[in-house]
C-alpha cells in the first residue's frame, strides 16, 4: 500500500501540482479584484472631485489597515490554525466587493480599510499553505510562483481598468468584480488549509527555546523588512499615479506600459523561479541589482517623453518586481523560527504594506504640494536610500 501511495505524495512536493495550482488560482482571482481597484478607484475618485492627497489617503487605507493587522493575523494563525478564518475571509471579500457599488469617497475609504482586514488574513493563510505544502528544496519555487499569481494582476488589472474605463459605465465595472469574488470563494472552498498540530503551535507568551522571541531584535528579519518597505513605497506610488501622471503629460501609453511590465514579470518570475536562493543566506547582490533596476525605472518614467523610454522603464520595473519579493520572503521563511513562521512572515509583509500605504500617501502629499514630477523624484531618493542601507549593512555584516 505504501508503494502505491508514494507517487501521489511525491507529486504534492512539486511546486506545480494539483493543490498548489488551486492555491495559485485562488491568489490570482483574489488579487485580480484588488489590482483592478488599484486603478479604478483613483480614476473614479478623481472624477468625483478628490484631490491627489485624498486619493492617496483612500488608496493607502488598504495597506495601512493590513499593516497593523498582519502581526495579529500571524499570531492568530500560529495559535489556532487556518481553517477557522479562511472561509469567513472569502465570504467577507465578496461582501466588500458588492458594496463598491456605492460610489462615495467616504465609502471607498471605509471599504479599503475593510479590504485591508481581509488581506491581512488571506495573504497570511495563503503563504502558509504554500510553505507547509512543499519541502524546503521546492519552497523558493513555490513562493515565487505564488507571488507571481498575486503580482500578475498588478499589471493586467490596471490595463483592464484603463481599457474599459472609457467604454463601460463605472457602476458596471464595479459590479463585474462581484463574480470574481464569488469565483474566489468557490475555489477557496475546494482547498483545505493545512492545520498544524497543536503541539507545534507557539505557547502563550511566544516562548521559543525557553526565551521570548523578540522579533524587533532579530536583525535578520528587520533588515529585509526595511528593504521591502522602501521598495514598496516606490511600487505603490508608480501603480497608483502612473496613469494620472501620463494622462497629464499627454502620453496615452499607460496600458502599453502595464502590458510590457506584465510580459517581463511573468516570463522572469516563471522561468527564474529556480534561481530564488533557498540556502538561508541573504542575497545581497541580487537585492542590490533589483533595487538599481527599480530606481532606474522611476528615473525613466519621470523623464519619459516617448513610448520607447516608457517601455524601457516597464522592462526595468518588470525585472525588479519579478524577483525582489519572492527572493526576500523566501529568505525570511528560512531565518524565522518555524513555530513563529506565521508571525515572522506577517511582520515582513506588514513592512511591505507600510511602505505601500504610508509611502504612497506621503508621496501623494508631495504631488499635492508640488507636482507629480516632484513625487517621482522622491521615489528616486527612496530607491537610493534603500541601496545605501543595503551596502552599509553588508559592510557591518548584517546582510
């Protein structure tokens, strides 16, 4: 009997298997709705008379709320397991998408906060599902494919929103998100989240090895989290304001930009997943190259006056987006104590959320007070700061 069952068990260890594919599809649908809203909401809020700072506040509320709840979500998952919260989160996801039919700025802000709550639990459970379903040797590939499934909608979602924005009434676009949420729920019901035995869950007080796990003193966790925080500020700002920036400059190329970025991201993340390090050492060289590409992309966007320059920026940003997150989150999954993995990954993603929410909002204030040109200059300085921190930490032996 064991000999017969072995092939099925081996298939579950592969990064592309029946269960993992369902998890990737689940993530793809969940983030499709999220990333369509990433462009749909700023365009709609702008049409309703919102200022750049108000748009930044609405868009930042999503990640800002998620940022504070991720460590709590990680603690709850570590303590109680995953199944008790998973279905509830998916049902709430459908409900929130339905309420976007109420087109008011204050409703948008509240719903973005509600989505932040949902995101904090969904992404936590989904990451743990992939990590616990695959062996160490396949973890980097699995997390890379999972991050691909969650990041892919970031590029085609805005393209779809931009394409239909001038062709379909806004209420119809918001209504179209409801079936996407329902499909997410139905697929989620077919994927049973793995439950960790009670003996493997952290006891009260977060004791590990006889001592409290003090994450704020764990430099191996804090360092990649800071790098991801700064990079996320750039990512969120470009995603939220690129269409408005190009429209103001009379460059109707936002759709082509996102399409090109999508092609690069999908190709590199899929075929480059085997190159994600899984040795537990910080990939300083890889991180430095990706940060340089991300910063160069913003420089090109800021000075773009033609389609070739803009597409070059899309290629650079696509390369950076394809590898930075999976590389850093894989590293974190190895260096955090296993019994506190949910909390550690939650804190890392919370740092990314903080960069996306607070960074986007802070830079939107720069656009409000000065210009979009100055806002993208701020992104360049943030990229340079991340590189300096990376180089300085490597000299001190932190990285």
